[in-house]
C-alpha cells in the first residue's frame, strides 16, 4: 500500500488545496497521505474546517489523515502525525509529550546537522526522525549522517524509526519519495537497499476485504515501523539499518547534488544582481531536478 508523508496545503504555506492534493496522489497510486500543516496557521475554527475537509475528501481510493507540524524554539520542527490539537509550549520535549498524549506519532522534521547534539540530549526521544526529507535533502539522496544518528539513538530507544517525507509545498516540487505501508497480513522478507531496482520485497497482494483503512491503522503501522521509504528502485527501511556501502553511495550522490545546487544558487544570485531573470521554463525544470 503506497502512501506519502509530510504534506502542506493552502491551510498553511502550501500551494495546493486539499482537493488538489487528493487528485495528485490518487494519480500517483497512493492510498494514504498524511497532511501536516503548520500548527501556528490555525485557530480553533480553522482547525475544525481543516479536519472536516480531510474527512470529506477521504474515501476508499484515498485517505487524507490530518496532522500538524509544530514550530519549536530555535526553528526545530516536530511533526505530529494524526494530531490535530495545538500545543502551548515551544519546547521540543513538551511537544513530543503532547503528541504522545493525543495518540499521534512524533517525528523530528528535517533535522539540521547542528541539531544532532541537541537531539542526543533529549530526555524523551520522539517516535522517529526524518531520515530523508526530499525538500531539504534534495530528491536524489539523503544525508548518511541522519541515518547514523538514528542508529545511534536506537541503542537508547530501540523503536525509534527512520521516516521519509516529501515536505510538499510548491507546485513544481518533486514528489516521488513515498512510503510502502506493510499491514500485518503481508509477509515481509529481509529488506535490502541498492541503487538498482530491488527484487527482494514484500508479497504485494491486495489487502483483504474487511475493516476500512483509518487514521488509527496508519498510526499503528507508522508506530510499529511497518513501512519503508521508496523512490525509483531504492527501498529504505524504517530501522535505518543500511549497508555501509549503500550509505557511502548515498553520501556521494547527496554531495554531488548539494554542490550542483549551490552552484545554481550562486548563479541565481549573480543574475539577480544584474537584474536578469531566467526563463520560467528553466526555473521550473531546475526546481523539478532538485
């Protein structure tokens, strides 16, 4: 069952309405999307409309699960999958407790490298960390350091998981990083990751008829780690347990992408200083590439 995590709509700073998000991900063969609009964009009435519209747009083709992204101090962000109540605190620990109290899944979003020591110091760790955020890390590869951090923290909290999110905001943003949900009826084999298409994987039989897929089902699958990141032929486990060779390859790919992106940004700043604006078609193509 294909799903996509970390979406933003026009309820906060996204360019797509919820209805447009539905159309996009139905066309991408997704069955579930987790929307995480920014908590500070809502008051009580607007939050109620957001939750209601997600429900109205959900059916047996696509489930929209509303959640929130909480802005903490020093610009750390924590995703609350399945949580639709604001938190009075901006302390990450308090936000993580708030999400747990409401039965959601807490995930530190796009952690900056200079946050790693801070995260290590948390008395209470979240349910997960975004190992790959394709808006911040780029669409081509994640940072190996994030996987290493997750594996280190799993010594303290064995059920801490690696998450994979699009962080979708813009119309021309790449959105091909999905997750595969693996309900209990699916038998899984050993997970592997590689740049080439992966042949080892779950038995992808359709889910049997029965109870509908719900917010609670999604939360249970996320919390128990019954999912994997997927893009192209690459499969990445929720355990963050990747072969060292694959991590090194991802690191090289990420570094190449980062250098090219920085070169493009330098060229853009230079063009801006001369009052030049590249054609929109070129700008859109570069946005899709990143």
